[in-house]
């Protein structure tokens, strides 16, 4: 009887370990999925900023953070961007950060920076 109880205890501990590992794996895969999609949103935003501001008379994107929302994969994403002066007046650094809309207080899932040149 004691051997059966010991075997059941060992199997229960092993089962709990397997469940915990599976749960952590699912959490990690969801995080990686969100991070990948946030990167796509950031890439799209940089492309949009480039097309909007380099081929028109709009000038540079704002120097203060500007917030907008975007939709991708049935999720709402919070995007914020700004431009920063550089040593050369014909260049600006453009920063973009992306978060899930419900995660405003958390660090950005994607953060990109590129440089834009003024078209003459």
C-alpha cells in the first residue's frame, strides 16, 4: 500500500511539473507573437511617416510624442512617435514605440529609430 502511495505522489509531482512547463511555454509564445506584431506595426508606422513627411510640404514629424492607435490582427495597438534634431538640419531621428492598447503603463513591445532626410 505504501508503494502505491509513493508512486501516486511521484506521478502527481511529475504531472504538476509538466503542466507548469506547458503553461509557461504558452505564455512565452503569446508574448513572442505580440512582440512580432508590434514590430510590424512599428515598421508600418515608420513607412507611413516617411511617405507622409518626405514627399509633401508637411515638414518633419512633431518633436513631442504624438499618440495614435492602429489595428492589426484584430488587436488595437498604441503607437507613439516623435522626431529629434540631429547635428545636421537636413536630417532628423524618428522614434516609434508600440504597445498593446491595454498595456499603456508597460514597456513598449517594439521600439524603432531611423533617420529621415529633408527632400529638396
